[in-house]
């Protein structure tokens, strides 16, 4: 199939500007909901390749060595680096989440662990935050299938129309 919506057996629980982001931006904004950036309130979020834990990305993806070259080491070698990575990782701030989030993820993404998107979706749903999670079979970091691209486009537009 082209896409599969992921759901869980429990029920999930308006503004000026939506945010469409890469997974790393998801970690940066810490899913805080109404987060003000340059006088713009982010009231809904769409992510592709949802990255929510910069710590667990190390050693579980194909770009873990990037951290060594950028930071000069790994989190397990530096308590201060561990703190910085946790501060920039959305999953450690999930209790602040309020904005509706649509997560789009390739099943075979080598950079952003699919398990992080599942974890974020489950946490948001358990807190009653509106969340939708769609996976794309056979896709890596960026879906190449034209049908999947159309699903992404339509789902994103529908999400922003519905939540803004």
C-alpha cells in the first residue's frame, strides 16, 4: 500500500500559523504547543521523519557519527552533552504538548528511528493531544513513490485546514 494510518486502542483527547517541519525541528520546538517564534504562534505541527530523542538517535541511525564530529564526542562521554541533547529532544518535554501533530514517516527511514514516532504518538494520545501518525511502507527518509508524495501533500493540507 501507499500509506497506513497507525492507531491505538484508546481515544485521543486554533490559531495563527501551522508549522511544517523535519523531525529535527520537532525536537527543537519541544512540542510545546503554542510556541511563539518571531511573534508567530505555532498551533499545529506536521513532521516528516519524526525525531524526538537526540540521545537514542546515536547508535541507532546511519548518521550517529555526525554527533561526534559536531560535538567532539558522544553523550555517554559527557554529562553536559547529555543534558543539552535532552533539552533539545521533544520526548523529554512531552508533558507540555498541546498542538495537534501529524507525523509522516517512512518505514525504512535510516536517519530517524521509526520507533521514536511510535513513542511520540503513543505519548500524545495518552495525554489527549490530537495526533495522527501515517507510515509509508517501502520508503526511507524521503518517500520517492509519487502516490506516497500525493498522500503526504493531501494529508498536510487537510491537517492545516482542520487545525487552523
